[in-house]
């Protein structure tokens, strides 16, 4: 495929291939075709133009790196509803 966008979309073999523009979107089926020929799926899996696949690669939300630790810390210690001990 030849991208006509300016700046051009990343190639299908580039690390940032997911940044290419969407040509066709089928949200009811869970996939979109990008300008570079990559098909991306809602589960973050990808099908490349050469037929190779990339497994889904979801991870923790980057803006909440310690969310699990914060939840666990509040579960047993001085969390919501507890009162501080007054100083004497």
C-alpha cells in the first residue's frame, strides 16, 4: 500500500505501526484496517499484511503504575473509615 498522508503513516513493520490512520473501521466486528495494511483488533492483537500475527499485548494502564498496590494497601491497614490516634 502506498500512503498518501502527510506525514506518511508508519510502515507495517515499524514499531509504531499502530499509529497509522484508520481506513475502515468495523467496531461491531472488533477490528479496523489501517493505512499501512495492518488489521488491528479490539483485544490489541494484530494481523500484518504478510500474514504474520501479533498476539494481544494488553498491560496495566501506564498512567496508574501502582494501582494494584494502592488497593492492597487500603485493604488491611489504616484505610477509609479509620481514625488517627490522637497524640497525648
